[in-house]
C-alpha cells in the first residue's frame, strides 16, 4: 500500500503522479478515485498529464484513450492495456494497493 | 459499395481501414502498400528507433488486420476512376467501388547526391535502418535542414556521441512556424547540446571519394568534412501515379472540404491530401495527427457518396528533441503576436500563445503537456 495524497489535494478532474518503478497516476474522475500505470503503453508519456473525460484519460502525446476502470485503450495508437490498481481511502488519505503488482513481479 | 481499395499502408491507410469497419462497412477491403512492412509508426524512426532503444517489432501500429486483404510490397501504378480500376505493379487490375488515396510522399533529396553513399533521407523504416548502419562509432554527421526531422536526427546523433553539424539556409530555424523568438530557442537547443549550427547559409556542393560522401561545401566556401549527411528538407506528395487519371493534382490530390476528390468515389487522406478549407484555400498537412484524423471524415463521406462532413484539423504536432518535448496546436504560422503565458523559455518549460488580431490561434508548449492539453481544447476553430 502506498500513499498517494490527501483527498483534499485531489479535486474532481485532477490527477497526481506517484514516482516509483513503475510510476502510478491517480485520478479523481467525478468523485471516484482510480489508479493506473502512469506511463502510456504506446510511447513515453505521463498519463497523469493527460486529459480526463468521464472515466477515460487521453494520453497527452498521441491521444490514445484509456478506460480508468480497466486500463484498456479505446483507440490507436495504444494497443496494450495499462495496469490498474485498487484505491483505498482511509481517514481522508488516498492509498494505492500495489500488492497485485508485486504478485505479478 | 462492395469493394474499397486503399492505396497506401501507413498510418492514414491503416486508419482508413479501421474507420471503414468502425463505420459499418462489411465489404471487401484491399490495401495496396508499396513497402514490404505492415503499417508501422514513423515518428520513432528519428528518435528511439534510430537511437537503438526501440526495436522494429514495437513500431507495429496494429495487431488487427480488420479483415482486409493486405497486399504489401505491391505498388499502385495507375488508376482509372471512371471504372474504379487500379493497375498494380504485379500486373493485376483491381476493381473497386471506392478508393482511398493514402500514398503519402517521398522526401526531397539533395541535388547531386543520388549516387553518393553516406547521404540519407529519413522517412521509411528502411531509410532508418540504412542510416543506422552508417552511424559507425566516431562518424561525423552533417544534417541539412533544421526543421523537425533535422532537429530530431541531430539530437539522436548527439545522444549517440556523434559530432554533428546542422546546416540551415534560413537565418532562424522554424521561423515560419514559430516566429523569430521561439525559432531562436530551437537554435539554442542545438547549441546547448554541442551541435555546430550553421544558419543562413546553403549547401553548394558535396565532396566525395568517387563513391562515398566525404564533405559538404557551403555557399560561403566553408568545407565541412563528414562521414554521413542527412537531408531533412521536406517532402513531395506521391501523386505521380495519378497522372492521366482525371483526378485534379496540384502539390497533392485536390479535395473538397471533406477530403473528397473531384470524383465522389475517391477520397484522399494524410500527407498526400490537399483539401479545401472553409475559407477557400487548399492546404496539405504533413503530420502524424492529420493522417490519423482525416480518415474519420474521408471514410464517412466515401460511404455516404457525398460530402456530408467537413474536416477540421487540430493542427497538433509534437517533437522530442534534446530531452525536451515540444507540442504545437492550431495555427502558429502567421500570428501577429506571441506571448509566453506560463513558465519561461529559459527554464525550458513554458506555454506560448500565438494570436492574430488579439485572438488565440495557436499554442506551443515545451515540457508542459498538462497545461497544453487543457489550452488546446480552448483554442477557437482556426480561420485560414
């Protein structure tokens, strides 16, 4: 479990990047929090800098769009999904559960 | 409509095939691609691929063939739109009810270098492989042209440890697109990374040893000894095969506002398409995003048999060079005012707004993707 930020620091429509290997992007999409790999599966770009629309984030470089719930891209040029991570909110703080990632690695 | 032929198997061709299926066309699609490769992404050719950090397999644009027949390594040599016939390099005649022209273009070459080894252009995967093979350790490189491709190749060659000289005939790089101040910033990027930038001077001739280039002679008499020359001096649309077809051609295939040619069953997309803007002029874009966006509209109009939708360009372009990411949107050329509205060019992180008569018409961002993404959506529709 890693700490993302305080709920108060991530208003609706905003995103935050958690450095690490891999870096993780956390989004507030209309009040729901989602965490995915920060690096676009197509080419080197940070999805936390992307454009958020509903449950989808558009890569800031080539406009590939990812579903935050599944990590699956909806259009070219991305072909591979990015990983998603469970998000837990406790006492006003957002945590990302990276356990599944560790299990894979 | 039962058969659609797509001439060209790069991004614009692939996106056309994808759009045909997405928009419900379930007939036969035949794609004619001159290159032997399945559709691949060209932008990394001057960057990660050339540098050796991205293998060729990762360039593939799609894992899906969309149920189309992919005729790769085959060229369309001629077209007769009245009968929907494409004459292929294999001698076959392909009959189609609809045709998408997505043949792109060829890079301009430096006069007097056609027989010289060591002189390169960069557009295709094969071009990149050939250039890579010439970039032996210690090889000196002269890049002619300080546009996007030239700058990216120079940047990659520097990262690989080569001595690089960039020769640009204009006094400021990218001045037409970026204006004098931000164009000078591009010049600074070269200088910051140890590139010898020669501005305002053209190339006079090439020195050689009979088969290989050994130097570049500039118009001011300077002799630049070199092992490799890369020309980044623009491209010409590939329209030669349309001669005598009846299709209107003038620096590209002339189209209406919806990418439809003078014949309703033929549309054109990507680098080769010169479409009519709302203001009545004809423009052609040589950008990845354009090749990806135009097929949405062109295919809709092809399937409708008439121009039911007008193409609106996003004007989005990006470039990664010398460790910075540049992003442009809208119309940056022809602005009468440029203002930095966030960050600072000195910090290599900023957004600049291009204005015409006080109205924002274009954006340039450096290392500022998030704000750029927000601002480009606020740009009002460009007027050209």
